[in-house]
C-alpha cells in the first residue's frame, strides 16, 4: 500500500463520511459514487438575517489595520459638529467655576481652542448659564454694565473687588467698556467662589452648634445682597438660583421677598422674625423690593430644598405674627404646593391657616399688610387649601394644628370655626399619624385633669369624631387617653380599640423578634437562646 501524503491525510480527516459509506467501508465493500447534483437555492421562507457573532468574555484579536484613536484624532472627528460644545455645556451646568473650563481652554490644537481664544466659547456659556440674563449677546450685556456704571459710579460688578484692596480695578469703567466674555465669566465665578467660602464658614459654625459670629453673618448677607442687586442686573437671576440652591433661607434677601425691617437695616441678624420687639411695630415691620426676573422659579427652587422657606415668599402667612405679608406673587399656588410636599409644617405659612393655637391665650385678628404697612386688608385664602393641607399631611401629622378649627392640645381652646372640608383634612392627618387626633375638636386637652371639664365651653366637637378616633387607633392606640369617656363607652369604639391593640402588640412582638435575630446574628449565635443549666 502506498503511503498517504500530508495533504491527503488532512483531507481525509476533515471530510464528512456519510453513514452508508461508513457501513460499507466497515464490511470491506465499496459504494458506488453518485453523480454530483447541481446545488439547489434555498427557499425564500428559509432565509434569515443573522447578525455577526459577538464573543463575550474573550479577548478577540483586533484586525491589523485597526488603529487606536488618540484624543486629538477623536477631537478632530468632532470638529465639524457641536457635540463637543454640548460636552462643555454639561460640564458648566454641573459646576462652571471649578476651573475645568479654564483647564480645557489651556489645551492647544483642540477644536474648541479657537473659540476659547476669540471668546465665543465663553459667550456661549454666559448665555447658556444665564450670566447675561435676557441679553443674547456679549455686546448687549456689556452695554448695560457700562451704562449702569456711568449712571452710578459706586456700582460694583465684582464683590471681591469691593472687599479686598488692590483689585478694585475690576469694577472700573474702563475695564467694563473693554470687558471680554471670558472676563465676565470669571467675574461671575469670583462672586460665586467668595459666596461659597462664606457659606462654608457659616455652616461650619452652625454644625458645631455655635452661634454664628455677627461679623461673619453680616459679611455673608452683604455678599448675597451684592450678588442680587441691583434687581435688574443681567446676572442676578442666575446668581439668585445658585444662592437659594445652596442656602434656601437666603431667599429672604432675594429682591422680591418681603424682608423684615430689622433684617435689612439692623446689625442684629440674630433677632428672630417673631421677636416680641417686632410685635408693636407692625406698621413698619417689613419692606419689599422690586422682584428680580424669574422670582417664582427662584422661590420654587428654595422651597423644594426647604419647605419652610415659604415664609419669605410674598403672600405667605406668618403663624405667630398672625398676618399675611402682601398679596401673593405670581405662581404662588405652585410654590405653596412644592413647599408642603417638601415639609408639611410649611402649611403654617399658607394663607387660610390659623396661628399656632398653642402660642396664644386668645384669638388674634388676622390681617394682610400691604407694601406700606397698612393692616386693614383681608387675608386672601388659598383656593385649593383643602388639597394643599392633605398633601401636607403626608409628611408631618403635627401640621394639623395650623388648620382652622383645630384646638390647642394644652388647654383645649378652639379659636376659629372649622373650615369647610375640615373632616376630610383631619382624616388625612389621622391616617398619617393617630396622634394628630389630639388637635381635632372633640379631644381632651392635657392640662385639665377632669375629662368632663376638659371640653366644657372651650370647643365644639366636629361631626364624625368617633370615626376619626377609631381610625387613629390603627396607628397609635396611646391616643385613647385624649378620647372622651362618652366616646370610649360606645361598643363599636371599644371593639375598634381592642382590635387595634391586638395588632399593635403583634407588630411590637415582630419588631422585638427581628431585633433579637439581628443581635444573635451579630454575635455569631443564630437561633434561639440556649437553655440555662
């Protein structure tokens, strides 16, 4: 037998042998070679579109002709588009003043380099970030600053230049006339950097539970007022959004907010707005400055961070001074809803609410003050007050004390008649926390030892009080001590309390078991405790 060549061995190894040929070969026979049939085209119904196979978890070799793109090559591919500008835009939206933009512009040979040099990139960012306000070009914004400086030589564009000697030229008229887009961008960042520095110092003292130093508080307030004044400056809206986004309570100093007189002029920034010294000076208790552009949006940003900042919005109600500071501003209803969604206690600042019943011995007059300080105007209640109150109930059950008709939990006094929809509001609060029942007229106060005398001549129970009491038991059975005996003696009330107590005990037991299980797992001894002895 002749010896197979290497090529024939490979062919024999790779070829496919049919079952019939394999059987004949094993018997020593030989099958007849069939004539090769012409290749048949597949039917259209059998055609499939298949994607190229994707290998997962393997390091496939790259074709030799594939090259790795450098940053320069990548940027060249974007040179004809604005995609890279969008990247810069996103960087600026996150934090425009962290020097990333300046570092980017120091790069050479990049597609944005030319725009950095001619100022178009900075002009684009100034417009996008609102540093030009309503102006759409650098030239128009610069003309405003020049005209302002010519009319008022004391006008200062950069706060830092007014506080540190040697750099006052930043506010010179000659500089403003030749102001570049990059310089304007840097001016805005200089103000923001100074603000963040002072805010950090203030918060540090607050976190350490120290009283903020008066000089630091004054400096902080001074920088805030500088950044948002004059109210019609192109940059004030962008600065105001930045300020309240970091410190919602700074809304007090934003033009458009009614600010208490002593907070604006007096050095004593520690004096609270409800200070007794202010109660006798209602005729001149606050002043109001013309609102800056986008004030409703600015106020919304503030209350979404801290709902209690609603107190600084024109039209809000002061629950301790029992007055409304001016007429509601534009978009007031939306601002109020955002405030109570963030903190239900903001309901106390909503017009239509009552003063805190625990802060007064007798009901006081609730009037609205106009910009001149007159107090003969009626309060304008919020039209959708019931819905707002129900939203407030989702976060803080104690806010029910601000709903007209609620009683004082201390002496049981009820100063105002319940508003329409009081039961609906009370039901929402009691569902949130059964303890809210204490403020519902019909409950017993905590200071009167005799339950029979606790309600006598002080309040009028609302219709459906019994149903609210049964609902309160579902979340807090301890509120039973404030339910009148006459209500608890009813059979259905007793049954509701008993069933709620059983469920409460079961919940408490489940929590105890879960706590013990966590303790055993932490100690490395899972399972029930071992018997003693």
